[in-house]
């Protein structure tokens, strides 16, 4: 089937040029859920574009009857950050105009002063009716943001941008935001409480449970209102869980299109969409991973350089280390008429090396690696 393709203007530049994003909609012949996928919110994290491209190629081979509901895909969802360069290096994690992380700007209905409490009439409603009414509240509040955007005073660009992007997924059932490490990392997924079993359909070895977050990342802003509503309903004797899920896939490292990470992403997403009955394709869904390890985000240990120098003898990605074993060495120079020193940095606990810095030259206090 051929998707509906639309181009959405993002920013008009002083030069007269206009930056845009492109949306691909695959609308199935049968009613069903809506899945929204995007990639490249951070400029250096380009691997998701290859994942979305391969998904588009795959979906075009299907008949409309093999899709229940809708699949929306947005590659290169942040052209500003994707095009940002410093010499040959793609950066694009932060908006160079205001210094904000591109994935820490999004509007969370629950944390806004417009978010209502749990109305009593929810208690008598079935789950689908609750979802419909609550979504309308979110959409109504979200629509008010446009009034400020279109006012004479307008708003900073990051508020205009987030409005454009979030407007595409506000009514989605499943959101998948594809990232990669800004440095180098194994493949894993971020998810939220109550959705751990669904995470296993992505067929990855590691999942990180967001047991602590502030709500303004893209995945958080989407699901946080629904998690909060679940909590409020549970406290008044109506325990439910909405079939609404939000994921951040972390595939490989920045500035790279690692074929293995791309393949894992494509296979995992196809399997997840089949498990959610959006895709009806032969051979899917595959059994959920029985070996996936779920780790709380708060258990991650990040290591920073205690002195300036050059990193050497660092353990490879995916290595297991025992407490007390060496993680890496720092070759430390000085201006004190002394010989350079080699300093061993050892693990404070057992763990897996899952993320490492790309730059082997570090100033004191700069990031080196993470253990889970």
C-alpha cells in the first residue's frame, strides 16, 4: 500500500528558507489503534532514520487489510538539530539558541496548572469511555497553546516546535521515539511501569524502567497524564490500566547507522506492532523475550573522570565487571614538574558496561561510562 505523505513546515529562516518535516501515514482497511513513530530528535542520533526507512519499505509491500488502525512515521523529526555541525561532528543535542535539551521541552498536561483532578463521574464509566473523555480534556487544553502561538507576542521557537510535533501523537495509543546514545552504547529500551511485559516484544536484552522522571521528555509527556489518571482512579477504588504505551528505543551510538542496531530496531518494532494487533503479518508476533532484563533507571551508575587526562584500557561495551575490578585507566599529565601518572579507576559494584564516551580525552568531571 502507498502511504499518505504530508509535509509540515517547522521554521521559517531569516534567509527565507523553510525547514519542514515529512509525515508518512499508513491507514489500514480495518479499524484499530494508532501507532506514532519518530526518529532523530537529537541531531547526532541518526540510526532511527534508517529504521523508519526500512519500515516504510516493508509497509508498502502490505495490503491495507494487513493493517488494523494507523501507523504514522516521522523520520528526521528535528531538522534543526540534524543539520547542526561543529567541524565534522554532528552535535544537535541542545538548541544552540537557548541551550535547552531538545528532548526536555515537551508539554506535559499532568504537570500543567490546567490538569484537573479525578472527576467523580469517571468512577461509573467503562475504561474506553474514560479514555475518550480524558483525551478530549487533554486536547482541549493543548489547543489553548495555539492561541498564544498565534498571538502578537507569540512564543519562543521551542514552544512552536513542540506544538507541531506533539499535535501528531496526542491521540495515539502507542508512541515510539527512536534515539541512540550521544556516545556509544548497546541497544536497549526505556519504558514505564505497568508496561514491562509489552517491552519484551521488542526482542531486546535490556529494558530500563523509568522509575524517576520529570515529565518533559517526549515519551514522558505523552504517557504521564495517563499514568497519573491510573493512580488517581486506583486510590478511589477503580484500578485500571489503559492500553496506552510510550517507548524510547536506544539503538547504538551517535553519528552512526549501525546495521545490527537498525536490524534489531526494525524487527522489534514489527514484532511489537504485530503483538498489538496493528500488523497482521505471517510469522508474527514472535514470542516475547524471556531473557530481557529490566533495570530501574535509578540503579544506573555513571562514572566521571576524577582528574583530567586520556582514557585508556577501558572495558569494551557489553563487558561484565565485578566490584573492585578495573574499568579504565587515566593517563594524567601535570604542570608540576612530575612524570605523567597512570590512574586505575575500579568499579564500585558489579555491572554491565552499557554506555561509553566517544572522546577518550576528558577534563576533570567529564563523563566516561555507565554501568547497569
